[in-house]
C-alpha cells in the first residue's frame, strides 16, 4: 500500500513515539511548525506530545495511543515523529495494525523511528518513510537538500533520481544556527559493482536489529537494504558494525538480498573508508551484489527520504552510479 501524497491544506500530526517533545527546545518546535506551515500544511500535535518521565520518554501506552489516534483521525494525512532517541520498540505490541491498515497514510521519521517504520510495513504492507523528523525542519541552513527530497517523495507521484548533496554537516546546529561547518561531499563510493532493482527496507541498523526474531522484522527476501549506523559508538563503532553485519547475515533469506546501500558515517565513528570496505569484504564475500556507501542518509545532514517497502533501482560501476527511487 502506497499512501496518498501530501497536498496543500493537508493536516500533519506530530507525535513523540520515542523521546518526549519535552526534550526539544520550544523554539525549534516553533521554527519547524512555521516551516511546514509555509509550505501550505496544517500542523497538529498529539495529546501526549509533552508527556515526560525520568528516562526522557513517557508511558508507552500513551505514546501508542497517540500513534493509533493519528491513523484513526480522517483529517490527518501524514504522521511525523518529533525526534528519535529511545525506546520506540516498546510500542510494537500496543499498536492497532488493523486500524493502520484500514487508514493508510504517510508515516515518517528516522533513527529510533526505524523500529516503527519497519514494523508497520512488515505487519500491514503499508509503505513508510525514512526521512527527517519534525525537529529537523527547524534547521535554518543546509536543509534545502533534505526538504527537496522530502517533497519529491511525499508530494509528487513521479519517480526521481537521487543526486549527491554538494556539502554535508554534522555540527551541533541546534546549539548554533549561524556558525555552521559544512564539508564538501565526496559522493557515493562503490565497493562492489552491479545493478539491482527491488523493494527497500532498512534505516538505522542497531534499531532494526531490535526487531530480529519477532513478527515485526521485515522479510529480507530479494530486498535492497538501506542501512546506516549512529556514530555514538565512537571508538568501538567498527566492531559494532562488524557484529551487526554478522547478525544481519544470520537472518532468514539474507543470502537473497539484492543490494546494500550504506549511509554516511559520522566523524565520531572513527572508522575509515578502508576499514569499512574491509568489513564489507569480510561479511559479504558470498554476495555477488552491488554494495555502495557514503550516501546522503543517516545521522548527518542533509539526507534524502526513502520509502520502506517502496521500490528503487541501482546501477553502480567504477565510474558511474545512479539511484532512482520510484513512488
């Protein structure tokens, strides 16, 4: 199921299924709301949006209630998470998947929201979206690329080619919106050449792993994986990545994966491209599929939005790379 595209006048419900909105500076809530309203959308907030406990989240029953109500409300056309964090997977057994399936609509977010996006797709067949959280819309500089691809996927029906951003950033923009540090983008890197076409699943890798062994983990058969990992692991990042890929390849039907697309790593991951390619060679030696990395998604800015359960085509060779996403 592909949800209807957004159009001007549509209502977008903002929810807090992971960390509470209380952890987000109110000025960024205002900035993000103003930006989306300037695009012609109506913004509403869930009942328990600001609920807050000692773990910077809230009662999972209340968070699940907000998500269920957002899908039940006929006026709401899209649901966007305010931010990621922890622990969205508490909601999985509390969601009304039959209700969600009867009321298909856009669901978008990234990082910890990966658990919900993939579970909803696995349980209902509804295409969900890995893209900016609501808080991301408060960014004043370096956001245009993110916004462009968000709108291409969620407001237009035609497929589109994804081009690399010119610059990227990982600075703490929420601390300083004026003095930003932008880095020239080196573009996609090709580890293994090839072409593939198929259905996308993925998102944040350590969050996706929380679904392994449950009914909420999507079938890997013939899928194209879009994966990224948070640099918060810092000095042990490369070892975490190494074992995470082992865990991935131990899942049913992993050998049928058609392609692997890996997002941009943060500097605090302390992992070089050479080390990343060593891990790829070690873990995927039996897979004759295209493997590319350093694409514009993950825990850096900007990012393109991609559909979980949606379709893409990849063509990768030594001097040429093309990624097309279909709606």
